[in-house]
């Protein structure tokens, strides 16, 4: 059996090595490291893949979120509602811009922000909602967009973990994750589903005016050279990273299928186990649709019941099986984001999930014998 890894980027590189090496070499020989033609072509390719009018590449997924919020003109004191159970980047940029983060609970089966909790948290100061499409599956966007319309709020999708996923509306219509809200951000961090070989990110929107504003913000607030109309930032996608992404984008659907296939094998092995809660897919589709395209399994995260998660984690480590605990501490309990307004009774789901979740190895190169070894080891431990 090959050595187990949480993510196998070297194995994935072998399949695209020729094209990646050639395009990087060409950039080395032309020295077009910043704003080379590869950045523009990747932008067009991604617009075409997502069927979105505007992709604005930038330096990383955290910047993408910040720039989206700046582009919408959010002002200090505006309240922005987001999930308590996510990576800190989301709440960090809200706080950095002196907006007021309002953390709310998530749903136990999808791990995504709970539309009912959003509704309860809305005040006269609320200006935006940031659903995070956690672990590779969209939040309940149909409900979120209708809440937003009712209260005149912006929706910023944090799509760092779900690029390539489809969202299926109740009427069967499909849209790509990140093209449903007013604006979306994504990350090309190497281990993300579409990762480059360094840092990278992008903002997506169908709104021409917002896209124009954002293109200036990423470039020091310049719309005409050396005229700074708004306060901007310097956030660019390197040419080399754009070339890597262009080489990988044509494989994204196949990469997502490989992840789904691995998830299906995990689920077949675990289905019916009374101590394992499987991730629920197809939130908006009819029923349990593990073979549909609504989940791209950035992580394969299960819940281990009866307080057995930590014991399992130790057992996996002893057997050299890598795992992740995403996330071990709810954001409302982080020192940087604690706020006396929060009550523990507001977060029953997140407070339970942090003790139950465990993410197993998930990548495009997982082999059957590796998956069987992992599932056998998990099931063996839970017998005791
Ligand atoms: C990775 C990630 C980010 C940040 O992306 P970077 O490119 O690392 O800045 C933001 N939000 C979520 C949910 C993420 O998973």
C-alpha cells in the first residue's frame, strides 16, 4: 500500500507534469511574472467554466473575501452574519474592515450555516451574509437568497472549499457554487480542490459595476494609471500560478469525480454504523444523492458519536493514518472573536460538532486498498 497522506499533491502533479513544466519554463524565459498573458487567459477559462461574467484573480482566498466586502462598500459598524463553524479567515476580514461579525450556528447534517439562525440574527444594522460552502457542498443558497432579498442584504459566498460543486435548486436548475450570491470568493491554496503551487485566489460576480470597482481595488484603487480613486490593496495572482491553474482547470471535473468516488467508498463501508454519522449530501436535491455533483468533498468529514472521537484520533495516529479535526474550536470561543453578545445556547450544533468531527484522507490519488485500510481501522476501533 502507498503511504497514506491527507492530500497527495505530488501524485497529482505527475499527471500534469509536462504541461505545467512547459508553461512555467516559458514564463521563466519571458520573465512576465506579474500580469503575464496567462493571468488573463486563466481568468477567461474560469469565467467560462463557472458560467459567470467576471472572475477577478487576486493573491489568496482571504484577500478575495476582504476585497469583495470592500467592493460592496460595507462600512464600519455594518453587521455581517457568518457561520460559527468555519476557518477563521471569514470572520477575520470582517473584523479587519471594522465591520461587526455576527456568528451563527450551523446545521448538523451539512455543517453549513443554518438559514433559521441567520434570520434570527438579523438587525437593522445587518448588511451582508457570508455563507461558507464548507467541506465542498453549498449552503442552502435558495433559503439564504430569499432571506437576503427580504431584508435587502448582500450575499458573499465563501467558495474556498467548493469550487466545481453544483448547486441544485428545488426546480432542478443547477448553478456552480460561487455564482449564486451577489459576489463570491475562492482560494487556490495548494490543498484546495483547484489549487496552485503557492498562494492564489479569485472573486466572482455577474455584476458589471461591482466587477469594475473590484478590479480597481485589487490594483491600489487605480482605474486610470496613477489616479487613486478609492483606497485599494495590492492583491495579484502571479503569472506562474495562473499557468498552473490553467493546466489544472480542464481536470477539475475529473478531480471532483475522483473525490466523490473515494467518498462513496468511505460511505459504503460506514453506512449503517451506529457510531458514525455520514455527511449528508444533496441538501437541495431529492434525498441522498451521493452520486450527484452537489458535493466535491474538499474534506470527507464524519461525526463519531459517544465521545469516541478523540480515542479514534489517537488510534488513527498510532496506525499512521493522517486525519484532521476541522474545526476544533468554534469561532465564538476564539479569543480574537469572543463577544459578550454570544450565549452558548446560540450554538448547540457547533458546540457538539467540535467534539465529534474527524476528517479522513481525501484527495484525487486515493487508492482502494488505502481506503479499505482506513475504514477497517476505524470500524475495528469502534468495536471496543
Ligand atoms: C482556505 C480558506 C480560506 C482562505 O484562503 P487562503 O487562500 O488561504 O487565504 C477562506 N475561507 C475558507 C472557508 C477556507 O477554507
